[in-house]
C-alpha cells in the first residue's frame, strides 16, 4: 500500500484520566470491541497491584511489564489505531506529558461522580498548549453521579473549550436507562453485564418516541428536556474547531458494562485526525514524505538491570520504516541498524516489519538513543516540542564512597537522559541536585544507582522548592541576574540555566526585580 494511504488510515491517541476514573477498563473494552482481544481481563491484570505502588519493588516490576502494555495497536474498520497509555501513578506524570507529544488526539476519561479531577487538569494543560483535539468519555453512569448538565459546565470551565454532547444519559445509577445518541436520534438501551458485544443492542428511535417515555418515565422526560435545552444552547459540532482543540465531543457511558464504548471507538475513527505535519527546527516534515523520520519520546529501562538495555519509543513522523533499515541518529551522526524492533499489538511485543507515520516502534538499545533524539535516513533534523517540566521537589545527592564519584556522575547522566530524574549542577559547585515531580522518583533513582551502577548514593534534603528555566532577550540582563543570584543558579543536563527558589515568594521577588528575565515552568527539548 502507498504511504499516503497508510497515513490516512492511522489514528494515534493517548488515553488520559485521573487514577480510578476507568482508563484501564475503557482501554480494555476498546480492544475488545475492535476485536484485538477476545476476553476482558487481560489489561486489567497488569495493574492488579496498583495499590502497592508506593513500594518501589512494585515499580521495578511494573517497569518491565509496562514496556509491553503502554502502546497498543489495533485495527478497526480498516483503521489502524495506536493507543498510548499514560502512567497512572502521579509520581510518573512527567512521562505522561511526553507521551502527549507523540499523539494526534487524546481520549479523556472522567468519573461522572467526581468530574474533572486535579490530575486530569495538568494533562489538559499540556493538551491545550499543543491544541490537541480531545474526545471526552464520561464514565460510571451506572452509579449515583453528578448531573450531566453540571458535568458539561465543569468540563467547559476546566478545559476552556466548548463541550458538545454527542450522547446524553437517560437516568443514572439504578435508574440508568441508556444513552440517547443525539446525532443518530436514537436511544441505546442499557443492559448491565460484561458479556455483551456490538450487534446485540436494543435501540429506540426518535427523541419523542412514546415507548421510551413509557419505559423510562421521569428519567426520560428529564433527559428529553435536557437534550432540547443543550442542543439549543450549545454551539453545533464543528470538526475544524475540534481539530484545533476548541471543542470537545462528549460521550456518556459505563465502561465496565461495555456501554457507550462503541460510540467512542467510532468517534476515534470518524473524528480523530490522521497524523499531521511535525515541526522541526529546519523545516516542516509531512507524514507522507517517502523518507523515514521519527522521534524518541520515551525511554524505558528494560527488565534486566545487568544489561542496562533500554527500549526507546519512537513515534514515526514520516515515511516507511522497514526492519533492518539503516537509521541516522541526528544528534550524534551515528548510524544504527535496528533489527529486533518491536511493535505493540494488543500488549504482545511482536516483531515488526513496517511502520508508518503515527505508529510507535520500540528500539532496544544500550544508551545510544536518548529522549528527544531524531532518527532519519541521513538528514539532520531537530524536532521541537518535547517538554521538560520544572521539578517541584529537590534533593542533594552525594556518594558515600568518594572513589565512586565518577560512577555517580555516569549513572545520573544516563538516568537524566532517560528522563527518570532531572539533574542540576549548581553554578557555585557543591553537591549535584536532583529534581523530581514526584517523591517516588528519588527512591527509584537511588535504587537504580545502586543496582545498575554500583553506587551507594546519599540523598539529602534540599532547601529548594521550585525551579524555573531562565532566558532573556538581552544576554547582559541574563548575566546580571545570574551574577546577582549565583547561589540560586544551576544547570540541567543540556546546560540550560535555571533559577532555584526556596519559596514562591522568592520567585515573585526575582520576577519583579528583573522584568527583563523570563522564568519558564516548562522547557522544550531542541
Ligand atoms: P484507572 O485505570 O483509570 O485507574 O481505572 P480502572 O479502569 O482501573 O477503574 C477503576 C475502578 O472503577 C475499578 O474498580 C473499575 O472496575 C471501576 N469502573 C470502571 N468503569 C466503571 C463503570 O462504568 N461503572 C462502575 N460502577 N465502575 C467502573 P475497582 O474496584 O478499583 O477495581 P476492580 O476490583 O473492579 O478491578
């Protein structure tokens, strides 16, 4: 098949939610409805021990497992869907942000009882910054939940975009009768249970159908009123506005009961965009170009610490990838010829023969590939947009045995490149500082330093509580600021300068005193 044809039939999206909203359940049901798995339960099993996640041994185990399960590919209605899971544990949210740079759309799962929760908000901020189109699924209508009108209002205020309901719930909890598909003007009647698949649903046609009114009574009258209200009051769905991240289509359902899943799957095929152009510093890369390009958006250490092998997750940006082809790492100019590349088909790691824009390939390597690396057939390209977030927790790190200082540096550099932690070198010298978004990152890093690099590291509290990368139009203004605040300046792995503050007040003062300096909570790679 031609490259343009393959590009057009691909949909690559991330599934995001606050923990417990039903992301895993919905993922599994999507795979089930697309025919990629036969029985429910296989995705679920992998997060069985989630509640023990504060234990780093668990994290160790999960790291290995999640390589295989964090990308899933399925084929549905002649469309290749790449579904990227985002780590559930909040301490690993940095990884999640980067996953969002590799997708063309996001599916947001909301627990109808809780509405938009804090963890979803940060992810949404990243989607918004990139104008990522978002499809919304409101889950758990089989429970006592918030009023649908309130949920719509909440989504609009948190997302800063219009919410356009495509379906509407009839009742909830014990009185949940089903969802009314507004566009198709028919109601899908709810039947609990996990056995049902597509094809054996009951429908009642027409909003004014007396049969629905008779069967579902007050709940139906209320839904009917709300649907009339919402179709009058809200803007009609505008596909362009959705693609630009200004509107989100909203679906209601109950993932555990296989209910409302079909609508979401169809929306992914019909509404979500195929892979688009990607910006590089040098030029814009079109997905249909004949030559292969791709970018490493995630690096995951593999199971066997002794071998230190890692899997680099590459999002294909253009061209056709074929097994055994020679690829240039644009940063180093070195060539690699990956043979044992893996694709991710419904959680089994399978040997991959070809891949196109939108697909994710995994390249096992021993450290030649870093976060943000660009792979090409020879061209020098740097893609923009891989975000690093200002850490919110800091610890100073020292090695117990001074003779192992070099190993400590090597280990921290590699872990920093992998994105496991951020490493800062203070301008005034002294111990290196580790910056993290979540506390657990420190534990994992200390453990990995020991097992993978033979370094007994001592982590000590640090007085800093926030960091901002600093830039200025006028280099002299930046120098003046850095000289005056030398004790608070540090450099990250790519030597970008950051200001470390002990409190938000200290940051505010610095901002007021030096209006010519910009303080950034996010740094883009490249
Ligand atoms: P997550 O990946 O977003 O963290 O959520 P997950 O799918 O694990 O779902 C969290 C909990 O919500 C699970 O219950 C799951 O069964 C339940 N759930 C998911 N969808 C629905 C739904 O439509 N209705 C209802 N009532 N519950 C739903 P759990 O008790 O934490 O786990 P389990 O014992 O069921 O495995």
